[in-house]
């Protein structure tokens, strides 16, 4: 008869120990996979929110003949006017009629909204009042030219959109490694030494779109969606610009 500890046979204790050891090993081996799954889910949510924002922006253009300016605070209300130094900020979710959650990425951080100021100018509405033009109000948006305030480059520093078309909007999810705006408007410091990520965090005139790199110290985890003026009208507004 086997020895017992209470009512539990000794060999049963050994089986439990072996099972727990195996469970521990499997859990340890599965942690990287769980981490990658979580990252994938965060990126998936980010893309879904970015698509929703662009759809809302296209609808705004059809109604207002221009894009909204960024919000300068987390309240989601667009500025009345914007220029080169105020072309980036919070997503104007309240102005667009979407919820606050959609203005954030899969990491629950605020996304950056950048707009070509000439496409957000109130002078577009002024042009629309000129009866002698006799054009559809929506087509006025297609006739607006870029002020050349910012560009999108790929990893090789080549422009992603070529003239005569130009960048209309950019949505940046800065990732967990920093660069995103906090509720008070300050920018979370960037962890790691990736120059392109640091560049995007400065919100200057050039933004870099490239594959994510999560190996320290050069971490680049930005998720960028950029849309040209013509693609915004053709793909999202379903109102292609006439050539």
C-alpha cells in the first residue's frame, strides 16, 4: 500500500507536480505568442478606428466643401481656422459626430490628426458662393491646390504621393513607445532611438510611413494612414475629382 499524505496518495502528488511543471513550461513558451496576438489586436482596432475617421472626414467634406481643422485639446472640437503651425492636433471627433473612443488607437492613446491647411480653409466656402463658376460645390474641393505644408515619405525617404495629387490628411497612432498626446496636450516622450519615430512625434512638415520595428532600441511602432485629396474624394466620398 502506498504512503499517503492525508487522503492523497504519494504518487498522486508527483503527478500533480509534473502537471504543474508542464503547465508552467507551456505558459512560458506561450507568452511571446500571447504578446504578438495582443499587438495584432491593437493594430487591428487602430486600423478600424482610422477607417471610421476617414469615412467621417469624407462625409464632412461633402457637407461643408472642406476638411475640419484639428482640435487643439481633447474636447474634440475643431479649430475654426488652421494654418501651417496648427495643422496637427487631436482628432476633432465631436465636430465629426463620432465618439471619443474612435479618436484613440488600439492602445487607448490619442491619435494625431494632420490636415493640409488649404483644404480646411474657409476660403473654399467663399469660392463656392461665386455663382459664375457654376460648379458643383463638392468639386470646389477638387480644385483647391496644396500650400506644400507637409509630405509623407517612405522608409527610403521618397514621397508617397506625387504631384499633381497631394496629401490631404494623415492619421498617426504613435504606439506604446511614445509620441502620442496626453489629455493635457503634452507629448509622451519617445522610448528608443528610432529617428523616424522621433520625427513623427515632433509633428513637423515631414512624416515617415514604414514597417513597424519592435526591436530595441530602434523601436518604430507608429501606424500611419495617409490619404491624398483625390483618393479621399474617389474612395471614401464616392465623388471622384474630374480631370
